[in-house]
């Protein structure tokens, strides 16, 4: 299937405050939030992005929505370079691509009613006022807020976390988008309401034919929602494969450690936790060669000398490891 979003060698560096020594040396240190990321998101696909805190997941999501610009590389949406989107074409992109925030308590203005929160994207997109009430009502129906008109003049603090996340989703869906990025969509929610929100995410994706990128720490969520998973480590994709392959036959030592860290409800599988030492290195000064080598139980001299490229192997896998 054709790709909706294509990323080619995407780089995002954030300049950081320089020390006196760095100024004297003329050095320009930067956090390498993304360090050469290449992948496609097929039209209609659900792709997960997983990895430890700070590996660049949110940065990646923001670039795919043009909420930030890459330092290098290129991103295209529907074949058009995103860097060149301006004016009406940018407004059109903004209608098609939407974000679901992690924290519904932060995503909504506490002084606006729920109706106002959901109608706002229609106002911003210059949609005819005569259509507003119907469109808002239909968005509320999509997210199964029963008796939706009861919610219209309430304020965010009057709703539960689960209800609020449904309102946040109604807001993201009201313009009828094609592409959704959901950044940790349930991590702030009570365990008791998570399953309902996940089921809703899956349902709206199927009924609306959405292309979706889910950013998450949670492999169980990923397995439920996404056919394909990208594993990131320190600004790079280290493994990209069908989710079942990632969970059952992880190839990269880092993916093995991630998978070993979560209990998989499968009696046929018993996995000893993989030793993984230390913390994620400083993204200002990643190690030479493979950035995982300091923590990798299989590291060899070549890993310090040469950065492993993401290469296709068997089983629809792409892996960036010299062992593979
Ligand atoms: N606006 C910014 N200015 C400077 N550094 C930033 C900025 N945004 C992100 N970073 C840095 O870029 C790196 C990647 O951050 P990002 O938020 O994308 O990670 P993440 O994978 O989403 O982490 P988490 O799982 O904690 O949400 C981190 O080192 C972070 O400190
Ligand atoms: Mg994040």
C-alpha cells in the first residue's frame, strides 16, 4: 500500500546552553533528539513508536504533524514535502493531521466549555457555522459519550479522566482527519478506563479508515493497536517489524531487553530477563558507533567503531545491529 507519511534521514537537534569552555572552543553542543530516522507509514496503517524516556518519540510525533521543523532530512505527507506547506495547503494539512494528547487534563482549556473545546477546530478551519452543531454532535457520538448534549456546557473539571479523554478525541476527530498521532494516549488515565479508551481508538481507526502513529512505553497497548512497531533508542530507529515479530522474535539486543521487561500473557513463552546495564547515555554526547553498545551484553569492538545501519533482514524486520 502507498505510504501516507515518508521520513527520510530526519534529524532534529536542539541547541543547548553552552558552557564557557564550549563558547571558548567555538563548540555548539546540541541534544540529538532525532539522529537520522527513515521510515514510511502506509496509508491506513497503525504504527507504534516505542522506547525509553528521552529517545525522541514525542519529537518524532511533533515533526510528523509539522508542529516543529526538522534540522535535516525530509518528511512528505501524501507525496508532498511538508517543508513546503504554506497558506491554504498548510491549513488543509492541519485539517487532515491531528494529535491526541497524553494528558487530557492539560489538553483542554479549563475556562472553555466542552462544546467550545470541540467546536474550536471547526472555527479555526473556517468551516461554515451552520455545520458546527451537527459536526460536534457527530464527533461526540463517535466517542460514545452517551447523551452527548448533556456534556456541552460542562467544564473540564466536571468530567472524569476517561470522559475527558473522549472529549479530547472528539476534538481530534471533528474535522474528519486522515492521520492521527496519539502520544501516550492512556498513560495518564486510571487503569479502569484504559481498556475503554483503547477499544475506542481501535474502533475509530477502523471505522474512519485512519492512519495512526501511537507513541507508547506500553508493549501491551502496542500489541492491541498496531500491526507494526518501531523501536527507538537515542534518536534512532533500531528495529522496525510487524508487532508480533517484535514481541515474539525481537532481534536487536535493546528490543530483547524491552520485551523481556514486560510480562507477555503467553504460557508457551518463558523469557529470562536480559541483563541491561545503566541508563540511556546523554543525547548531547552519544557514544561512538552503536549508541546502545555501553549497555549491550553482546558489544564487540566493531560496535564502537562503526554505526550499524538499519538493514532489512528476514521476517519483514529491519534491524540496526552488527550481530544481525
Ligand atoms: N524543546 C526542546 N528543547 C531542548 N531539548 C528538547 C526539547 N524537546 C525535547 N528535547 C530533548 O530531546 C530528547 C528527546 O525528547 P522527547 O521528548 O522526544 O523524548 P520522548 O521519547 O518523547 O520521551 P518521554 O518518553 O519521556 O516522553 C530529550 O533528550 C529531550 O530532553
Ligand atoms: Mg514523549
